């Protein structure tokens, strides 16, 4: 099936859009366009949000909550990125009633839903949870017609990619349905923003903005292809961190991120054509996704209340305050202002997951002491995993999405 382009796009705009999509520097070009638009820093969050936005085209999109204190720039970051998206592909919501969701029909299908600053004014977001999890909302209501009651069914069709912001704690159902992105609240970032504000900026040219909107249209036109996983992908699943139950939702989200990167990079691939109808995730797709999302998923797990990684971070913090000595249940109880028996349960859970380890020998009447283990990886390190994946080839080359540096993985050859 031939790909369609935006009807009003000029030939020059389409040409420039293809040039960017076909370049291995695609992600760097995106960051440069954002910088020209006025965004300072936040490179990783920006690229992750780009992938979340494009994932709206898949059957199982990603969802993200951008978190940070007031004035951290959460909504500015998202607004900058959404400017690059055609208007038909996004819905921005400041507030909503329960019933408003029920009659939206297919207006949410394959769009980005942006909920600004979740709070009481925003209204109900519970229907969005259903739309995220099930891909649709089914609402039945009895209506009067011709003097009699008729049962009608209304459906809201997804899938959607949801992006929202907050400066407060979230309900667990929202946390596990989204990845959490944390704004850079460092003094260094504040200084960078202040310096940027003191310089004159022309902003991104309208012609460049049209090119990026055309890029999203070209990707959307190609989204009907099947993005398949290679057989070796199961080896990644076999090495994923399983010490936290939230992995049951986060690893499928990581798979969707890999498929989204593959869809974007399909324009750079010579091994795919429209006639085949299928493109397979390659090792470069996985490597780029891992480089961008590894810390995101670790941080998302850590912010879950009572998760094994969150408990390990608490143990690490307490140990540092006490000069690096091992930590006991009573130390955790004092720090968290909870009863010792609950602290024991938390420590036992983290020890079972492997995020902390026993620091003294188990003896009768011996106080159980713990130290954190090295922070777990969400997925294996791409460079190390490359050595174990025989079907990945002898060497791969790509551009690091954040640094712009050339990355080369070469398979080590053992000599007899």
C-alpha cells in the first residue's frame, strides 16, 4: 500500500521530512529543533515523550506522567513537544466530567491525550484508566424514545497514549499504568534556564515546524505495518529484573517502546519495504530503547510505595546517614515512623527480591542487618547482551540518541 502524505504539504516540506527520518541523526535533529523552540535541557525526557507520542499508533501505546514541583517546567516541556504534532493527533484536557468520556466515540483513537496538572479541578480521570487498559470504554444507558425506554450502548474507541503532569503523589492504579518522568530540579538546570532567558532567540521557523508535523504524518501513514519481535527477544525477557511485580506492566511497556523505535527507524532500514507488510525489531532498536528507558523504568519502580526498589533506596539512605553501617528493622521503623513488625516485612520483601542483602551471619538472637545491593538494571546492558545474541550479527553501529556520539558494538572473538 503506498504511503500517503499530508495533502497541503509542499514537495520541499515532504523532501526535508524524509531526509530527517532517513538520517541516523534523527533523534539529535529532534532535540536541536526543541532547543531552537526554547527548551533547555531535559533531553532524555523529551526523547522518551516523543516515543510515547508515536506509540499512540500501536495497539498497546505507552503512557507517561511527568512529575516535578511547581515551576519545574513540566507543562512547558510537553507543550513544546506537542507543537510538532498535527492538531488532529492530540487532545488537550484541562478538566472533564465523568459523562464527557462516554460520548467521545472514536475521537480518541490513536491520539495523544494530554491532561494538564492532575488535581481536583481536572475532574474524573478514572475513565482514562479503562481506556488505557482495555482500549475502549463501554457505556450503557437507558433513554426515552417514542414513549418507551431503549437501552443504548456507547463506545469510546482507543487506543490512546496519555500524558499528564502532577506535583503530588499518585494513586497506585495511575502509577502502574504510566511510566514516571522526573523533571531536572537541580541548581545547574535552573542556571541553564536563566542564561537561556537572557539571550535573544528567534525560535523555530514555521517552515521547520511544518516539516516536523509532516514527519509525524509520514510515521502515522506507515503505522499499519506489523512490527514483529525477533526470536532472540525472549533472551531479554529471561534477563529482566523480576524482583518487583510492577514488571508485569512495565516490561510490556518496554516492548512497545522498542516497537515504536523500530517504526521510527524503519525509514532508515534498507531491509524493509511497503510490500512486505512486516518489519522486525533489530538489535539497534533495542539498544536505543534501553539507553533511553533504562533509568526511566528503574525510577518508575522506585517511586511505587512499598516496592522492593523503593525499600532498598530507603535502606541506602539510612545507611549513608549512619556512616555506611548496616541497617536493621528498628532503623527503618524510626525513619518511616512505622512499627518494627511492618519494617521487618518491608525488609523481608526487599531481601527476597534481591535489592538488599543480609550483612551479618544468621545466629540465635542476632539482630538482622541489611545493606543495599547494587541498583538493579531493568533490562540487560545492551553492549553486554550483544555478546550473547548470536543472531544480532558481528557488529552494529548507531548514533547515541542523547549524546550524538557514534556507538559501535563488536562481538568479541575467542581464540583457541
